[in-house]
C-alpha cells in the first residue's frame, strides 16, 4: 500500500485532496508509513474535518500510538480543538486510550483545556470510569478544582 501511495505522491497533486483528507484516514486506521509519506509530501498535519477533528485527534481516539508519535514529532498542534472544544487529550481520555494520553502529556498537551461545556480530560476520564487515565492526569498535576462535570 505505501508503495502505491509513494507513486501517487510523485505526481503533482495536493496531498490534502479529499474529505476527509488522506492523512486523517491514514491516522484513523494506523497506517503509519502512509502517514509518513503524506507528511513528507507536505500534507497539512493539522487539517481538520468539518467538525474540527484533526489527524492527531483521530489517532488519539483510536489509540494509533505510532501515528500519534509521528504526528507529535511533526509538530502537529496537540491542543487544536474540535468545534465543541475537544482536544486530542480529551478524546484519548474519553475513549480510554491510556498510552495515547501518556504520549500527549509527555509532549506537554494542555491537560486543563476544557470543552465548551467546561468538562476537562480528567472529568471525562472519571465520568467514563477510565481511572488509569484519571490517575495519569492527576499525577501530572492536573488542577482537580478546575474540572466541571455535568
């Protein structure tokens, strides 16, 4: 598959063409080599869907750790939020993706950034019963008083 993508990318074309963009799809499905080739072809690492989900957001949500690492190394915006305010760290916490959350925290993602309704990653982790992520967030000095649960 990556050989086909490499051949396609040698043609003069926009690596972001399509909705969702190819990098978003590669990130969602854990296709690390395809994602690497797209980034080498200058694909927009922060191109969002209409709802605001970025490749890093979707990789974190699906626990695609190698893609998360790749996008963080490419300096993807780790705090870019959807139109409702969810960040990659929030979605990792929401889906119970402990290792994705750990990678984002190690890269200094904003652990206090809240959704429009005020819920933080710590709140959603507790709400969903993902206590491993909640502990990870608490160990990273998350402000427990800042969270709002609805």
